[in-house]
């Protein structure tokens, strides 16, 4: 497998210049399911605790995972299947589960897992876990070149659309953790993100240093998981650019409920903070990178430690059920889409209902989350106002911009990140067979962002319905009110008929042009949903250009557009700042966003 080829701005001397392309960009309606989801969640923003942008992001993720045309195919070799089956035989020995018949045996045996927070003493336990992960990453499980670690991660890829956004989420992931732990033969320590969320700046937590997870921005180049490779390129992260971390307040909201149906998806009243899976999603968004691509999230070792914490929260909820007279084993949520009696995808022989069982729960014990004043007797936490808070790491997160891999099926991530007002190309990835596309195959759509705080807009119709503007903001902005008044606006695109995401930001005082990448249309059109928002999660109102209007007229729209291969010229290729600045004054953006906060 070849390494990425690094290039510089010298590519311009080889003929790579900004190319104006002939293409028509026009507004389209959102797919019905996506439109209904966003409408429901935004309408509830005033009574929920979810910032509007995160509600949108939740709906987009759900739409993509449940779209059969966008699913990632996974084929396991015979060697890999045999390896997975051998692990389940060991699970059978550990828990007394008859994997051939999907039921429990009477006899039990094997070892019991004791999971503790990653920073809790002794540090030796974290080191043992790291060595176990490294061993699985180095040993091949079959003839296709996948390591045993990657084979286990691919199970999540294969099952992702059937075990999210529904009642299978908690029981399936519990079984999945047991399987991976069986392969590791050491307990999976959990990562409690509330400890980092209590910091003034969680991105500076010690967990994002070489002592624990490694750097949190760009490709992971330090720490025990450095230089890990995935099916879509080098393992990468983008911590703090979106999403929310768990908070103790939101966990207590979950614990007010009595039954699993109250905390499982689908969310009641469109409030993502009222479900365990909804809160879980926000941390995936917060970590970014591969963790924000659910199909490939398990390739980041953070996945296991984080999901061990989610399982710990669910186990605490189950213990509360016992105190309230509810039998957790019988509190099975039934759904025609995710049937508890069906076999757990990728977990051969087990049914979803086994994840509710006391026998499986009994295989694991949890050490309570660190509390003041000891805070796990760890040098990496301290007590502040009766709450354990993570210390800052000596390794500051890498702020150099790195591009993300561009891969086939039109799937790609950011190629550029804004750095001190400049844009730089760091590398061109072409190292994996059949997984790369040329930079010139991307369409960069000019998106105009306008800030007008004096304008008093109380209603808008971006979703074909009148929705009251909400001021719900993220927890970070509540803790740091100055964030409410910064001028950074984010814009991102999500493919609707292809798999791909692109995100960029700009300092917007009055207005600015942000060029957002999308799949360039060839034989087919590209449909993409574009959003703009600030760090607090407040969304800007989309307005699309009215075709053939002279002078240009913009009308409120959904934010969804279609890119075709027809006239007129409406996007550019392979952008650089110098060239973009020359065109910014003459280009007519096909879409504008009005930010009135």
C-alpha cells in the first residue's frame, strides 16, 4: 500500500489552475424523510436542548445511513468469518451462550471484565489495553490484507444502518463490545467525556495527547494509534469543530425516565438530548474525522472507549430500573424496523434480545466514574467545584491544516482547512487502489454568507413551513458567552445522491464567499444539502438564486441544490485563494445564507 504523495503550491506550475466550469445549479426539494425529520426537530428547538444545527446534522446522518443507495458494502473472507466465529465460541465459554441456537446454556465460566475510566490509576491498565489493540492491528485475519482489528471494525460498517436510530442501538453495541473485548483479552476502559466537558477548553484535554488517544486534529500522527490506516485513508479527527460532549446534567435527564422506550430512539418530541443515542451522536460529531463517519467510526480506537462509557450509562439506567421495580431483562423495546428477535447483524448466532440479558450484563463490572476529591487517584484529573476535571495536555493539538482522503463513490471529506486567512494544499492522496479521485473532479460552489444583525427576522420558510427562529445554543456558548459574538461562520455540504461531506469556515463581518466542495456531475447530476451556522449551533437562512433573474433575485429555499452539466457557469474547479479572490467579485453565487444572530 503506497504512502500519500505530498505536493505543494508548485502544482500550479504544472498546469493546475482554477478552471471555470459550465454547469447549472438550481434549488431542489429535500427528500421527504429528511425534510420531515428536520422540520420536526427544528420546530421543537424552543422546548428542546438541541441547537438547530445539531438537529439538522442528526437528521442528515439518519437519512444517509438509511439510504440503501449510499450504503457501504462489506465482504468478509472465509478466514475472517472463521476468526469471528472463533471469538463467539470464546464468548460462549465466557458467558454460557449457545451461539448455534441463540440461547443461554446453564453452565458459565471464563473471565469477567472490569472496566474503569481510562485515566484512573493504575496507568498500567491503559498501557495493557493499548498493547492489546496494537497486537490486533498488526496481525492479519485473512488473505485480503485486513488486520484482525480492521475485521472487527468492518462489522460495524456492515451493521451501521440496522443498529442506529432505533431500539437495537444499546443491546447491539453491548454485544459488539463483548466480542471485541474477547479478541483483546483485556477489559476496555471507558472514556468519560463529561470530565473533559467540564474544562474551559475540552480540546486541550490530556486525552488528546500521546499519553492517551493522540492528537485530535488532522491525521493522527502522535500517540499509541498514530499512523493507523483505514479504508478511507489515514485515521483523522477534528475535535471541537462541531457537536457536544456529554454533560452530567443531560445524563440526569435520562435518569428521570423509567423505561427503555423513553430513552431509545426515535426521540420523543424531536429532542435529541432526551435519548441516550441522541446524546451519543453529538460526541461523534464533536470528535469529527472518522468518528463522524459512522460507517468507519470503529477504525478509530476512541470508538471502543467511548462506547464502553455509553454502555456504562445504560447499565446505570438499568440499575435504576431495578430500584424502581422494573425488570431490565424484560424491558425489551419492540419495533418493526429493528426487531429484538432478529439476529444481531455481524454478531453470528446472537439475537438482539441477548443484549438485554442479565447474563451478558453480568460479564462486565464497572468501576464508578471518578468523583471528588480523589478523581481516580490520577494525575490527569483534578477536583474543581466538586467535579472532576481533566488536566490540559503538554502536547497542544496540531493546528496545521491537513486534507482528508478523497475516495471513490463520490465520497470525500475536506480537502482544505482555513488557516490564518490563507488556504494551502498539503497533500494529494492517490495511494490506495480504486479509492481516490482527482481534485479536479470536485465542484467548488461559491456560497455567500451575509451577516445582518440589525435585520429583525422572526420567521423563515426554508423548510416550506413557517418556523420560529430559535436562540437555543450549545453548552460551550452558554459557558463562554463571548462565543455568541464571534464572526466565524461554518458552511458544509452533505451529498444527497452520493456519499460525501465537505466543510469550511470563514470570518464574516458583513459578507464573505466560501467555496464548498461537492461531487462534480459527469453523467448524472449531483444533489447536495448545504447548511451554514455558527459555533453555537445557530443556523443561517438559505436563499437560492432565481433562474434567469436579472438583476439576481434570491428566494428562500431548503438549502438543497442540484448541480447539472448545463449552462450557465456556476462553480469552479481546484480553487486557490489568489484565483478565488479574482473571481469572487464577479461570480454570482447560486445560494446565499443570511445570518441574523
